[in-house]
C-alpha cells in the first residue's frame, strides 16, 4: 500500500519555499533601487525651469553638490547614505514589501519608527520611482509627515474655515498649540499648507505672508522660551488656490500644519503635527 505524506509537514515545506522565494524578490527590489541613478520628478525640476536649460541644470547640479551628490551619476544608495549621515543618531535600514501589483514592491530606507524614504520598484521592468517626491503616490501608499504622537497638540480651535473668494480658495484656522515635549523650546517655526492633489500635479499654498501676520503669537527664543505645558495662540491664513482648480475633482485635499522646534541643548523636532482631510469641503464649494 502506498503511504500518504503527512499534510502538515508538506504545507510547512511549501510555506518555507514560498517565503524563501519572496525574500529573494524583496532583496532584488532593494538592489535594483540602490543601483538606480537618481531621477527627479518633473514637477520638482520644474521649480527651477526646463531641465534641458543650461541655467536650470546648473542650479540643480549646484543643489546636488551641496548635498555631496553628483546630479548625473549618483544612485539612490548614495542618496540614502547621505540621509544616514544627516541623522547619525537614528538606526536606518532597508526594507521591501510586495504590493497588490504583480512584480511591484515598495522599498524603504527607514528608521526604527518606519519614517524615511520610499520607492516603488518594478523588478521585471527594473524601474524605480521615488514615492516621497510625488504627493499623489505618497497618499496612495498611505504616507504623510503627520506624527500621530506629536509632542505639540492643537487645541481650542476657534476658526476652521475653507472659504472661497474672487481670488480663489483659502483656509483659515485659529487656536492654541501646547508644548508637551517636557522641554523648554528656544526655537519654533510653525507653518500651514493647503494641498489639492491630482495624480500628475499637486497645487499647494501656504501661510500668506503678504497678509503681514505671524503664525505663532509669541516670540520664541532663548530669552523667551516656550515652556513645557504652555499654550501659544496661533493663526494660519493660507494664500488662495486659483479658481480654475475648482473645475476639477482632485484625488486628495489636505490641510497640514508643520512644526520645526528645538531646545538649547540638542533636542530637535521637524514633523507635521496636525492634518485635516478637506476633500468633502472642497467638493461642497465646487457644487455651489
């Protein structure tokens, strides 16, 4: 009589084999990413003009040079090494995970909290796209700079209005922000931005400095520190997203508040502390 192979050991062997193959594919995705030359998103390059323009290319090359990178020859591995050097106190590592799309992996160079740089890698086509430089892709992959455990808390909001005028659509928020860092902050800069995100373009506006106001209503310095537990009033009024964008239905609309802060003995913080999904309010304005 022919013996039957026990089912559990067979399934275990198959699982180990599948995991081994998947691990190899993940390592392949990481290697493809590391060896790929840096390619900038056209939207980013467009900030400096035409990439084929001599002056624009000079500006871009100079910017790379300041970072210790070669615009034409540096790889994403060179870039990640530069990032690691800028964050010597963080343990950075490479990771990869498959997506729902065949042969496509999300590769990351991240710290212990999984914050970092991310790429979309097609191991068959050997293509690499820098997710961080594309707002739409970042949102699709569930990334944002929002710190869900931010040590600065927004409270006592008295104004929260997405409003339309002849110039376009802007946003105002007023409230208090509380320091819960446990430290006396000697430098703080708070800013807000409204982003209307389409697949191939992001239209972004930030605090309107032309309105001649400061976001934080208290001067923060070593002479006037922001004490732990202290609340400071703030107001963010953005510039206007032009009216023409109301003719379109964006994939995402977000308002985000970023905080940059430090104390006099080495503590520093630079993340988003507040974020609101504005898609519903944007569409309500469109339908008026």
